[in-house]
C-alpha cells in the first residue's frame, strides 16, 4: 500500500501505532452480559450472567481476570444493560433497564437511581452532561402505544443526582423512529440532531435551543459547500467539541473560485468568543465518519470511517487536545458486534469482539508509529 502523502487525509495507508496485543477472552460470549469501561490502567470491566462483576487486566501476556464483587444488587446481570463512561476515577457506570447503576470500586458499594418516569419506559443510552454536579442524560424507549398503535416513542430525560435522590432537569421528545435522532452530552450541554434539521444545543434543562451559543455559531460557519454534521462529540468537562462534517457528493469546482472545502473533522473550543476551530483530519465526499468516545483525560479520540456504500468500517485514533497530532490508522474492524473501550491510566484502546471471544489492545502512550502500510 502506497504511503499517504497527506498525514491528515484518512486512508488505510496512514501510519499505525505499535502492533496491538490480541488475547483470548477468559469468558465465552454466552457468559458475558456486558463489557464496559473501567477507570483502571489497562483494564476493562465485565458483568457475567452468574451475577458477578470482574475486572480484566490486559497488561500481561494473558488476560488476568479479577473478581471484584458478586450479587451486590438483587439482579446484577438481568435486564437490558448499556455501558456508560465512568463518571470518576473510582466509579463504574451502566444502565440496567430503568435504572442507572454506579459502583464504587474503593468501597465496593453500588447505588442506583431510576431513570424512567413510568413503567413503560426503558433506558437505551446514557451520557454525562456534567460530573460536578452529576447530571446525566438518558434516552428512553416508551412502549405505551405499542399494542394499540404499533408505535414506540423515544425521549431524552436529564436528571441531577443529589445523594440518594434524583431531580429531573428536563425532557425532550425524539420522535418514534429508532435511531433517527443523534445526540451527545458533555461540558454542561446536550447536542441534539433530528433528521433533516440542524444540530441544536440545549442546557441541562432541555428547555430551549441555544442558537447563539459559540459552538452553534461555529458549526454554522463550518457548514459550507454542502457539508453537514455527521457526528459530534462533546468533551466531558471542557468547552470543547469534536465534529465531523461530510457530504454525499463533491460539488463541482467553478472556474475562478476556490476549491470547495473538503469533508473533515474539526476541534471547536469556546473558552472565549468567538469559538476557535481547527481542522484535525479530512476525508472524501461520500464517506461518513462516526466519532467514538474521548479517552478519560479527554485528549484522544477514536472514530470509524465508512465508505460511500456505508460499509467496510476502518478505525482511527488521534490526539485531539490543544497540541493535536495526525491520525493513526488501526485498520478494518467488524461492522457489528465489537465494543470499543478506553482503559484508565495511560491511553490505550480495547476492542472486545464477542463473535470471536477475543480482545484487541492498542497501547498508544509512548509508542512510535509503525511505517505506513505496515501491520
């Protein structure tokens, strides 16, 4: 494969980090209820169907499984489980049907809060609006009208955790089409993009859009030459967002005019006004990018790039802090069934592939990139 002459153009020929470590999972797929992030160096957390919580340590030649706790709730692994990012260096977090579970690793204690407003609501995704105070946004599926109208409604609720209590901050209807609305939360904001509409920013109360927010203004300036937001990730605590803008077809270049802006990924920061935008990467028209989660320190990001047919996902990672660096290519990844998780400590990314009972571990700190095209 020919080396990529542009270090910021997303192609499989970009440099790669040191080769990943591939290890067998100590649990077969039919014993695993959930694999989710743990704020522990070179480790991920696992819930197994026998109601046990484990930590998988990936620093050695073989995966070491450490039993953390068992039966700390009446049902540890039952219901619908969804991973969440840890809210602190001492806690694990996940959604379980209608509740949020926070597990304190130091004291081995679990606390739960109901995230639903009614019995027919089930949580399907959660993200932290802020860590101090602890405010969480949760997407809920409502089956109230499923039997009578064959319809499932989706809504977003925000809650402030106050000791053992929860205080609802706001609610926003998301329609009745599965996965149609994209959203993210962080830095005290909730970003919502409905089909065919511009991305809107809300405060924790979800009351009114903030079209004059510095981030909203910056996104409008970036949306030129047919570019539209494909994916957005808010930093958990800093006034920073990462955004991918793309388009289906490249516009024709008109004689005497500048070349149309390429699709790409930008870093937007708004400590002052106006916001500052910096391009981090570029990609081709027709391709689409989905931004993954930020690393615990907020300075690394992973993302997938799909071809014009929406297939053949390739994975990249990039340092996206103020002192950003060119992206690194991690190669092709499965279209479905693989979970990607940051570990705690020095930046490292783990892919759990349940279809192969395998773990792939990329260590990103202090490693020299491999040569372009090498494996």
